[in-house]
C-alpha cells in the first residue's frame, strides 16, 4: 500500500460525497435522487475508494482541502477544488461519473 494511502487510512479519513449548501438551489425539486440533506449523502471508506480506483471504476476524486494542502500531498489523479470554490466550479465536474470529495 502506498505511503499516502497508509497516512490517509491511519488518520481515519473517510471519503465523503459532499452536499454543498452554498451551491445554487434548483428551481424545482430534484427528480434524480439527489440527496437533499447532509445525512442523505452517500459515504465511502478509504479502502472502498481504493478498490474502485484500482479496479478502474470511473470515479472522479476531488480534493476539497486548501490548495496548499493539495500541493503538499494528494491522492494520485485527484482534482484540486477547495471547498470555498465548489459552488462556483462544480459545473467543471462531469455528471456521468461518480464524484468523491475528500
């Protein structure tokens, strides 16, 4: 297991799909099963994400930490999108693949 994965696991970091309250609200209620509360957002463990990435699953990993933290160390292939920028940049993300924020 790469050192970066060990560090993440040892810190007990849990990968989380984030529902960002600051994103623009839809005009009408969503009909696609989009979570409407933080509690309803699906969660994924570090191990589960690693297995999906190793298996070639179409998963987009977004590092929502400050850019300086991303620059210092991040999951290989992760996109840097600091949490403060998500509401203005979320349209950059594909809608056809699973997106995992951490």
